[in-house]
């Protein structure tokens, strides 16, 4: 085999002293792939050189003496007591977030005590009207209204607001028993322990609460709405039934709806309910399809009870009444004067008393 160094290449006299690549370049013409020669030298970049900073020896000596002076000054200052030290912020100390829907904000006016003059309620008059007689025997009527009041009190406690403790009693038409049910409900609620009931006569055109209970006439609810200087608690009448208070309708006027739609109505009702969690307020209002005050008062109550009479109140009248009271978030129905019970209810007979 011929050695590479012995391969003759044309035009290369010193082929013996050159490398294999140099001889191949001469034989096969690799010169065109060479970089073009550069004439002269490329300009060199100036390098940034750090400037020598001259240090003042006097400044160094002065700075060396300052720590000693500061140390002596700090030692002379008294130590800050631990109780005045700022508290360290920590995420564990922050309150846990609460959903906005669970927060109920109410302006607190403080509980307004009801201390009006008390008048006796004619028990015989109540018995003649077929109403609940306090301290009387247990009857089917008492048992029925015990069930009704329990549902209203339960809803008020679950919501826990002053508005939920206001209950509106209404009926679509006259003669369906709304005053009868409002009075019985107030007497039944007054029997609750550690609670009180305020029965407000909201039927300004035809008030009947005072005559039903046998109480004297006097100023009341409408007078408070018309005069801002009158305190509503001063118009409240007390009764000899423990826990039962009455606010009369007051002076008659042709602008009762306009007074009820004013800001003063909310102020009066807030004063009577806010701050008194054990006080229920019951409104006896005119029929919803006969006068407008019921629809106006529905804006200020949390519960409404529509009294419908069996075999008398029509479906269309009930639907219209519910629509007019739609401002109230909780509307319930109470069937009055029902003579037949498919389930065989016979309240009162268990205690040995009948109707």
C-alpha cells in the first residue's frame, strides 16, 4: 500500500514537508473557500476601565468614631416596655371570612318599653263574640290558634329580624273574619312565656279592635304618622291580659295610604320592634281588595296571613289579594269557618271540652 506522504501532488514542490490537508488543497483547489484576506487590522474596541477612587483618610477616621458615639447614646436611652411594643401581624389573628348573605345589619334604636295605662278586657264580651277567653278552658279554638302562632313565631325566630316579627292579618273581602283571627292570634301569642304582643289596629276607615276588646277610644297609630313629635309608645294601651298591648288606629283621615307610604311609617315601626326580640307586632288591616292600606303595610312586615272563609272566598279573589301583598316576602293562608276536616281533627275533645 502506498503511503500518503509518497502521493505526488501537482504543482507542489514541497509536498513532502506539507500536511495532508495542505496537499489536498493544492490538488483539488480548496482555495476559493478561504476567507478573503483583511487589509490591515480591525479597530479595537475601547475597554471601560474602572477609575481609581481616592479615599479621604480623614473621612474614614471620622466614620470609625461615629459607632462608638451612637452606642453610648443608645445605652443611655431607657428600654421600651413590652406592653408598648407593636403587635406582630399574623394571618392566624385575622377573622374568618363570612358570606354577606349571613350578615344582618340593623340600626339599633334600643328597646322601647311599653308602659301605657292598663285597662281591663271584658271576658264576658269576648265569650259572647266566640273569641278566646284568657285563663279559660282549653277549647278547639285555642288549639287551632296555638298551631297558627307556632308557625309564625318559628319563622320570626329563624330570620331573627325586627321585620320578621311584624305580622299582617288581612282578607280579600269584608266579612271573612280577619279581625276575629287577629284578636284570637294576639291573645294566643300573649300566653307565651317571656314575650309580649302589640296588636295594632290598621283599619283606619272602620276600626274595630277597641270595641272587640272593650277598651276606651283614644289617639293611636295615625296620630303618630301625622305628627313626628308624637312617640308611638305613648299611644299604646295596656290590658289586664299579661303581655298584650294595643295601639288604636287613631284619628280618621282621607289620606291614610299617603301617610303609610311616607318614611315616618318605617321610623315608627322600627321604634316599636327593633331592640325587642321577644315582641311580636300584629296588624289588623282592611280587606286587601277593598282598601289600599293593606298593600302599603305589606312593605313593612315580614309575614302576612290572608284569612279566607270556607265556601265564600273565591280563587280569583285570593290570587288578587296575594298579588297586592307581594311586597311581603312570606305570605301564609288561614282557612276560617271550616266545618269539615278530612283528617278528623277535633281539637279540644282530648281535654274533655268541645266547641
